[in-house]
């Protein structure tokens, strides 16, 4: 039986050391923890990240604290596995990120001058290129959800000056893409519609809307998720009201459902 690590101190370093000790114990003694690999933890880490995202959007500080702890455990777990194969350890991981932050913040740790956050972002991307990155977009993970990926692509392009000058120009692009998308469905005979081209135009429209959202400081992922939650809440209200009347949605007309839907919008 392992000795339960005491709360050694109220400091961050003491708490972190306690977590490292527990991780060592689990890796040595727990059948489940002993079996884990970088690959087996991957999908669990993704799940924990989404749970943190949910907590943040809900504004639940207790849950945010809990989910941060879960993610911290995963980071320590990866470092533990890396130390077992002599590829890296937690000290190397932490020193690596410290070195990177110092290098990429020359306006803090050197004599570079910046005027605002946009200068900081431009410097960041230029430094990455000097470090050997062949493309500004090379750091965008291929597995990111498409909506998030579009935002990151646009932010990184902006970091090197490839961007619209005014938001009015971006809105004109949105309207242009909307019209091109509509044009694909104006044919009287639906059999003549080129759905592959229509899909491409729809993608262009979404990309331009995401671009406009960036110009007016709206996070499109957050905005869409809040709309998702709003829809779920209203739809579940509709379902509950239908049950109270002894009916199910399949038996109701759209006009009848709209009555409850409009009620839900007032809540």
C-alpha cells in the first residue's frame, strides 16, 4: 500500500509535486494506469478538453476548477510515459515552454517595441518562421473541427498582414458568397443542380462569415455553441409541453408546435 502524499504546502510548487508523486504511485501500482499509453489517453484528453469548454460556456467556476485538474493530470501522465521511454520528462516539458515563451515575447524579455496585441501576434508568427516553420499555417492542427480551423487559419494569415483592411470589405465578400451560393439553386429543374459546386460555395460562404465574425470580435465557435444550447433548451420545452397535453410531436402540426416554441423564446 502506497503512502498517501500529504498536502506538503499551500504553494503551487508543493501541490504540483504532490500530483507528480501520486502519478508515480498510480503508474507503479494501479492496473489501469499501468496499461495506459500516449495513444490510449488521447481520446480521453480530447473529451476532458470539451468538458472544460462546456464548463467555461456555462460559467460554472467549480466545474472549471475540476476540469482544469483533470487536464493537468493528463499532461502529467503524458510526461510520465515520456520519461519511461527516455524521450522527455516533466522538467523538460516545462523548461521547453518557458524557453518558447521567452523567445516569442521579445517585447517583454528583449528590446522589441510593440503598440498593441496585433503587433504581438505578427511578431509571434515571424519568430515561428525563423524557427524553421515552412508555413504560417503549418501550426494549425489538421484534426481541428472545421469551424475552429477556419478561425485559426484566418488569425494566422492576419498575423503576417494578409487580411482585409475594413470590415465593410469583408461584409461585401459575405454578400458576394451568399449570392454565388444562391445562384447554384436558382435552376427550375433541381436535377440540373451541381451539388458539389453548391457545397463548395456554401463552404466559401461559411468561411467569409467566420472572417466577418473575427472583424467584429465574435468567436464563431462560441456563438454557434450558444445557439445550439438555446435551441436545445427551447426544443426540450416544446417536448415537455407536448407531453403535458398527452401528445407527441409527430401528432402536432407545425403551427401547434410554434405556439410552444414562441413561449420558450420568452423564458
